[in-house]
C-alpha cells in the first residue's frame, strides 16, 4: 500500500508545481480507493461468486460435468 501512496503522490507532483496539498491528497485518495477495490474487495467477491456456484452444483444433479466443475 505504501507504494500506491508514493506513486500517487509522485504522479500528482509531476502534474505541476501549482497543485495544492489538497489536490495531491485527492490523487492519493483516488488511487487508494482503486487499490482497495482491486486488491481487497475483488478477491472477496470472487470467493462469494465461486461459493454460490459450488452450492448450485452441489444441489443439482450429479453429472460428469458437475462433478468435474
């Protein structure tokens, strides 16, 4: 996560000297939000989806295809 903050701060700084602290902070905030969605929440959503699919397979008929899945 530290790398995300450093990269966002550097990107905001490279956009010009006129940027205020608040504008730089907004860039860091946006990047951290994206990191949170992609790194923390996405795997949880994938696991939930796979658990639903597994439950559907368990409740359905036992075919070669469902067993393989």
